[in-house]
């Protein structure tokens, strides 16, 4: 299994692994929801095994740092939940993932998106092969 891939625009630079990739700065206002969007995909190379080549990825939006609280809409969606919603496995194509984030205080924040492929049988939470980080800096004004 390989780390899932992350992009902040459909054709933008790709990052993976625990060091991840930094996205563009987002501007927001206290109390006003802002849409955060990324593109993700499983990069599994499982052709030699008797399992599907690709699996739906799971995502978790996390406040990495900042002065206040962040309220995320649907902060955690597992790969298995995505499979059930789509009624199919993954194709290896890029999928857009979004959330709404509402900030309680002004200041500078960093949001981390953890993307995993834990739905695959060759992965687990303890394996560094199986998740990637994306980081979004956010400046929040009053």
C-alpha cells in the first residue's frame, strides 16, 4: 500500500506522506463558514494481489494549531462510509473532498487534513504507509 495522494487544485502539485503538502492561504471571518476543498485518491499498487487495486480513502479535518476553536462540518468520513455512499469501490481517480469550517476567534490557524486508505486490507492506523497529511494555513479576521 502507498500513502494516499493530496492536491489542493485538480491539476496542482501532489503531496503524500506524513510530511504532506502545504496548501494556499485561506481567508475567513469569525463566525462565517468557509468552504475547504481538496482532491484525494488512493495510490495503491495491488495488481499482483487478489484484491481491488484501489480503495475509497478516509478523511479527517483537524485543527493543527490556532488560537480558538474550529467547528468542522462532517470532520471524519471513513473510506468504508464513502464506499457505502458511492455503492462502489474507488477507481483511482481524484475525488474532491470538502467541509465547512467556522472559526471562533480571529488569528492565524493551520488546518490538517489526514487522508487514509484504511479501507484496504493491506493497511492499518499504525502503518505510516497508509496516510498522508495536507495543511491549510488560514487567516481569520474579526
